[in-house]
């Protein structure tokens, strides 16, 4: 198990990266597992600015279906989401949670110090006024912006391929100063997120831990790894970390 060098920083700053795997047991699909989202639909058709320009109705339909799935009654945070919220509340140092996920399960579990680097499924961006608002309904070409009242300019507020992820400066600052980097439920295929572990290794200071169902693309960069379903291994890891602290 990871030990944070107490002499160096009694509390330790933790940065956590999560991906679609942490939400799998909550009933949301991953992307690259067998039968995952990208096995049924092409990134180029639904998750790029060019796709939205070419066929906005198809892109709206793709995200409307995922939004309806996320808002269904049987989708709720699982024990892994809850364990990360517990870590944030009980750990004496800073815990920053950076998620690639566009669902709101971390918030619903109680996490607060959270960055959605790939945006949020439940928010809309207006291309007319640049306003960002909560959006829980289906979105269509004639949907009206709640901020400026104009129609025809709304898109889901997520980061498509070829677009710059959000809050990268804040993320890189946190990676440069962290004592522990934990990567959970991500295949390590998508950049720049997939490069975070190498950033931490490059500082020569932070321990790096992978908690995943199976080794990711970047598994060799991690100083420690535990494999299994997130709802099982994440609560155990958090409990051990909190026990070691005392
Ligand atoms: C950008 C939002 C530049 C939309 C997403 C090198 C450097 C920089 C960029 C690139 C580069 N090389 C290539 C690129 C371009 C590209 C990229 O990385 N392409 C890949 C395919 C090669 N990157 C970009 O375009 C990024 N932008 O670089 O901009 C720039 C510079 C200047 C100015 C402007 C721009 C933007 C990338 C963001 C794209 N948007 N999502 C949406 O969700 O629809 S990415 C998408 O992939 C999701 O966010 C998803 O979270 C993310 C990563 O996938 P994972 O979360 O890892 O999910 P996956 O299914 O792959 O894996 C699941 C894992 O969970 C598996 O390992 C599995 O084993 C595990 N698992 C399963 N069940 C469980 C489990 N683990 C635990 N328990 C379980 N029960």
C-alpha cells in the first residue's frame, strides 16, 4: 500500500483522476470496453465540433439519450464515488478530484473540490451569448437559451475531440505539487488526461496509484496498482489511506 512520506508533508496533497469505469457499476456505459459506446458509434460522428456542424440533430440525439440514462431513477453514485467524497472530507490535506466523466455522480456522492475537465452532460452552452446553464431536458435545434432567450445556438457543455479540456492550468499546477496521484476507472487512451501520471512521475515526488478493472495503457507508469471493480477496491484503498494517516 502507498505510504505518503510523513516527514515531507504530514497531510499530503492528493490528486485523483477518474474515468468512465468508476461509473460503470452505477449503470453508465464505458467507451472502450467490449460493447462500449465507441464500439457502436464513431467519435467522428458524434463527439467532434465538425460532427456538430455537419449533423447537429444526430449529436443532440446522442447526448439526449445519455442524459436520459443519467437521469433515470436507477442510476446513482456507487461505493467508489462515496469513498472519494469521504476521503475529501476526512483527509487533512487537499484532495482535488479531476474527472473525465460528464455525469454528476461525484457531486451527488458529496465531492466538492471537483473539476469536470471534459465538461458536464447536464449543462448547456449557448453559442450566441456563451452562457452556460443547467440543462436536464432533451436539447434540439430550436431549444431556447435560458440566458439570452435566443433559439438555435445551444450545444451540450462537453469537451469534444480536438477541443481544449477545461481548467488545464489549475490541473497541471495541482499535479506539479501533489504527493499522491490516484487514477481510477480510466483506460489511459485519451490525452491530455492520459499524460497526467507521467507529469507526476516527472516531478520525482508524487506516488502514483492505479485502481482499475484491468491494467490501463499507462499501467507501467504507476508505482502501485490494484485491480478489481471500483466499488470494491476504492473503498478499501481509501480506508487504508485514512488508517495509515493516524
Ligand atoms: C485536445 C467528453 C488539444 C465527451 C471526451 C496527445 C496530446 C493531446 C491530444 C491528443 C494527443 N493524441 C491524440 C490527441 C487528441 C485526442 C485524443 O486523446 N485522442 C485519443 C482517442 C487518441 N484528445 C483530444 O482531442 C482532447 N483535446 O487534446 O485538445 C487542443 C490544443 C490546443 C487548442 C485546442 C485543442 C480532448 C479529449 C476529450 C474528448 N472528450 N469526453 C463525451 O463524453 O461524449 S473523451 C472520453 O474519453 C470521455 O471523457 C472518457 O471519460 C474519456 C476517457 O475514456 P475513459 O474514461 O478512460 O473510458 P474507457 O471506456 O476508455 O475506459 C474505461 C476503463 O474503466 C477501462 O480501463 C476499464 O477497464 C475500466 N473499468 C470498467 N469497468 C470498471 C472499470 N474500472 C473499475 N471498475 C469497474 N467496474
